[in-house]
């Protein structure tokens, strides 16, 4: 019998006893629980040395022993049941001529795609497993391989978008060694999921997507095709949940420590009930191999996406048309919020649902249909979970006033372009006026070529200032300071003086940098 617990999320806690004899007896009791042995095996009576083991304590012990006996010591029975549903996915892309840009781009993903961001962040060794860059600088076919699993007996299977993206031919190999052709039904680059279909049979073994959310410490089994070695099983635990790896606004990954390597992409992560808790998608690895940090797409997300892919081959998401950012503690202090929660609207898109409903820059969205919004990512996931055309109610904190706004969701554009209003004419001779409490030098936007007509342009940044630490740079355009629009250096000073007189520790500034707007809380210098 194993000397390991079935699960790490529910281990009982024990207080250190005061006497050595009692310590030995309690240790024996604890050992019996962990090993799955009955208390009677150690001959421990209900009362010793004036210390009573209460009925409640016995009930807790019995509960742990029964839980231990109810679940398997090893994973062989589970693996035998679920392994036939897992498939190896092989793809081929026809010959192509590598462009000049290909030579300068080692990423195997489409330019601008969400997974390319993850590749750029961690490099080839941290890329989602199973997809290395193909040969550059010449003509030749590209091939790749990953994993997947059947979700129905008639041949529907789930894998990763980056496994089948751009594939001209898809083949799957089943656990019994047979190979079938498959076609791509639909893909969703934003979540990196894809649905494929194998024709010709209606009796494929398939896996069930879990209904519940895994707990940190739960066992997890990863089954897949690492390094082309099909049908490999590894075990570990759920290490964390809700991970953001920079893949996109819908990041909500489960982190697991079961060894996952290149080729596991698209494969399932099973719980001890034999249900799929997630789809293995990416690893973090300085060495190229598993270091115990892998990321899986939760089953709840897979269900939602797959249903739409099966129905219409694509995914439509609700959209309110706002550029949002997290509410940091500095920003919360600047706005007078008690907690750093909610999503701060940096800029509503013109003619978008939010703008039409009256949402403005600087507003904080705190609830959706009565459910609190923890942060900007949660707002994006929540709104994206609704179908376009649905009506939602948003609680919005606007200039200290709580409002409830109703709006009809639009359809998220497939491509969102950010246009810069400032071309960065650093040859301007206008040095502008200093704003000493921030460490900035600014000039009216109208006096700087290419800067537009709104706000003031940052023409100088003290490298030792708080503004420099917060990322301000020459060419940024300051639009608002402490909730007030500014067009001259004097208006910037006035807003800062007002914040200082109100004993504010920091001032909230809305700045346009590049092609987007954001709020930055900058600490005010003392004195």
C-alpha cells in the first residue's frame, strides 16, 4: 500500500503534544491515517494520560480512512480506462518559400497571434510543447505533432490551435496503433483551442470534460505524445490556478507540475475520477524540458469554446468596447477606493456599447450583473463569456458615484488595430515647462508637430524621478491629471497642486503612449 496520500488538498493538521509519550501515540495515530490503516492496528484507546480523543476526533479519523480506501492507491486503473481516448496529432503544411521576415522571426506562430507573445516572452525553450520552428530561408514542407483526445464517440476531438494552425493535412493515431485522417472543424486562437473530426466510426472511446473546478493540491495525470513518444502518462498535482502567462485577455490557466514536454500540446490533464480537468497548452522551461511548470486550459473554458466551434466553426464573444487596465493599490488610493479591485476604463472606444451607455475614461467597472469584478482580466473573461446581443448591467464607479448602466453587447472584432496619434517628433525645439513634483517637462500638444490637439506632450523626463520609474518617456501625451483634462503645463501644475493640498500621496494621470491610453498613478514628491 502506498505511503502517500490520495490528495494533498485536505491533509489534517495536528498540534504538537506537551508530553513525549502522548507525542508518540499521536504520531502513531497520524501515521495510521496517512497510510490508510485502522486505529485499532496500534491498540490506541480513547483516553490516555488524562487527554481524551473525542467522538469528533474519531469521526475525523474514520472520514480520512474511508476517503483513503475509496480512492485508488495507484493510477493504473484510471490510466487503463482513459488512455484509449487520447490521440497523437500529426500535421503537414505544404511547401512554402520563407520570406525575408521569416529569417528574422524564430516564432512558429502567426505574427500577432496570442501564442507568439508567449514565445517572445520565454523564447523557444518556453514555447508551447510540440512545435519547434521549421527550417528557415528556403522551400520545404513543415510538419509538427501534438496531442489531443476524443470528446465523443463519433470522432470529435480537442487539441490546440497552434498544433493544427495552417495545416493542409491532419492525421491522428489512436492508442491501438491505427491512423485516421481528420479535418479541422474550427479554431479559436484567443484560447488556443481547436476542434477536429475523424470520420468513419461511431465507437471511439472518449473522455468527459469535468464539471467542477480542481483544487490546488489535487492529483493530475497528463497523457500525451511527448517528443513523439505516444501514450505517455505522467502524474503530479495542481500547483496553482488562475495563471496569466501573457497569452491574452482570457488567460485563466491551471498550473500543474506533472511532467509535460514538447508534443504534449493539446493533450488532456485528468483528475482522479478520470475526467479532463484541462487541456495542456504551454510550459515554462529554461532548458527546453519539463521543470515542473505547465499550463492547462480549464475544462469550463474548453466546454464553452468547443460548443461554439462545433455549432458554427468559430467563436463569437461579447464586447463592450473599452480599453481597461488593473486597479493597482496606487490607483485605488488616487481614486479613494478602499480596495484595489475592479477594472479601470482607460478609454472607451468611440461608438462602442460602453461609450453609448455613458461609460467614460477613469470609470471603474466593479460588477457585472451583480457579480463583483475582481480585476481587469476577470471582466474580460466575464464579458467574453456572453454571446453578442445579450444585455448586461454594469456597476460603475464614476467620480465617486456608483451607477448601474445597462447595455447590449456587441461582437468582438476579429482584429483590433491601435492607431497612434503621435508620430514622435523629437526634433522639436520646444522644451516646454518643468513639472518639478513629477520630474517631467511638458509642452502643449498643439505646439508639437504630429502630437494632435489634445493634452500636453512629455518632452523631457528626469531619469531619477518617480515618473521615470512609472515608465513615462518623451513623446507620451498626458490627457488628464487627477480627473481633469489638461492642455497646458499650467493646468498640469494646478491639478498637481490641488492633489497635494488635498493631502494625496499620488496623482492619477491618463496618458497616451504609442497607440493606447492608460492610467498611471505617480507618487507626489514631499514638500
